[in-house]
């Protein structure tokens, strides 16, 4: 049996082939995925299987940063590249990394078309440091088409970020594993635990989790601990519940769930958090309007806000919201209706949410609609 800790040769084949091709063409790429999608595994696998003498893929783990600063990241990159220069020879981490990249590219020139890809895991950790983006862009410009970046993050960079345009052409959302990768994941778990599960058990685990990496691993723990193979039993197990809580804490949008192939996964929906008051939440309390400046809202935005304020804490179905906002429209195509509502929700969030990307008041309830909390 193959080493269970070595990635299969075809692990995430579609995704890894696309990322390798982009890098070899001199283009940057972004691997995006919600909590538990396995972004780190993709980068580690690419570092393990994709590097050549002419084009190494070097992994930089932002989880190891002592601080989310440019100096810390560049210093980590220098160490990842194996700096052999004299200590203190360069005045700063940027200069040291620039020189090291140049040396690595020159050394690789005899092995074919020279290139170098720096893979930065947990790029989200650097979101607050503008200096990072400027210095990474400067390095890219100095070694254009030979130095490329591959970043892993939960969400795309802000479109106004000076690095964002580098990833527009090659942005890949991670979703469930392929059938073979899911089976390998289960086999790796059982090998470590000395278990021998029947084929139907493995089949049920993959079906119930759709092969989504974090859920599949947690479900394996649950079944090994005695949980039955059903959505309620798995969702109630501490290992799975912890993954579900972590997943929903990021408040993924309907569109993000769709991009990751998770929009209608029953096990995920079973972990959707209840309102703070639980099932007996008092929806009869008067609507709270404090803190919302409704003078800035358009007529449609006001109609939507009025409906939300009249139904605090309730799950508001999309059809009910559409009828409340567009009562004059009798019939029009479903996709257009949903798109119009989604755009209106986005505009309203931009006016009432402290951070529209992580809404606190208008929450998406996947597959059902929206919930308003004051």
C-alpha cells in the first residue's frame, strides 16, 4: 500500500494542472475556498509534486508570521528560499529577497525556461498590511513573467488592491474532492487508526459530506466514535459540529456556496446557527430602527428594509421579499427575480452594514432566503 501521507499522483488533478499551467505561463493565480476546503493541501501537494529545477514552487505559510507585516512576510520568504548569504549582508528583507530571487532565477536558466512561484498560504492574514501588497508588486514587476505568486485565501482580494489584477485571469474556487481523492482521504484516516470499514460505510461518508474535505475528515472521526451514518447524528457529534460552527462563522454568501458546490448540502444546512433566542425566538418584539439612516435609501431599498423590520429574526423567503419590493410586477423569469433581489440586498448591506463583506444585520440563510437582526 502506498504511503498514506504521500499525495496520490492525481490528487486534485484538475486544480493542480490549472495552477501549474498558469505559473509556467508566467501568470499569477489564486486558490479560494471556504473554511475546510483544503487550500493548504493543494499548495503542499504542488510544492511536493510540481517543482522542477527550472521552476520551483516554494511554499510560504503565513500562519507562521510573527506579525502581519511586509518585513515579516519577506523575511519568511527569504528563509523558505534557503538564503545562504552572509547574515546582515542585505540592509532589509526586501533587498535580501530581491537578490535571492535573482540568484535562483539565474541558477535555473540552464535547466530550461526559468521561473519561480512563491505560494503564500493564508494570504488573508495579510489583509491589513498595504505595505505587503506594494512590495510584492514591486518584486513581481522586477521579475515579470518569471516570478509568479500563488495565493490561498477564503475570499478574493479587494478589486481596488494593487495586487488584485494579477489574479483576475486565474482564480480557482475549491469545492468537494473528486471520488478518488475522497476515497484516499478515508483510506488515510482508517490506515492511521487501524480501521477496516466496509465499502458501504465509505460510500455513505462520501455521500453525506459530498467529499468536502473538513466535513469528510470530521465525519470519519464521528463514525469511528460510534455515530450512525445520518445527517442528524453526524451534525450532533462534537467533531462535526466544530467544523460546522467554524464554517458558518465566516458567513459565506449564496454565491460563495454555489461556487464551492455546497449550496444544497444537507449536512451543512443542519449546522446553520439558530438565532440567539433559539427556536422560541420572540419575533413579536417591535422592530429596532436605531443606528440605520433610512434617509439614504432608495424607494426599493426602503421597501426591503420595511419588510425586514416587520419580520425581525425570521427567515424571509426570497419570493416573499420579491413580492414586497416589486408588487407591481406580476410575472417575470425566476433567474431575473433572484438576481434583482441579490443586487438590492447587496446595495442595502453597503448602506447599513459596518462591513458589507461580513454582514451582521442581513444574514443569508442558504437555500431559503435572508434573516434580519438588529
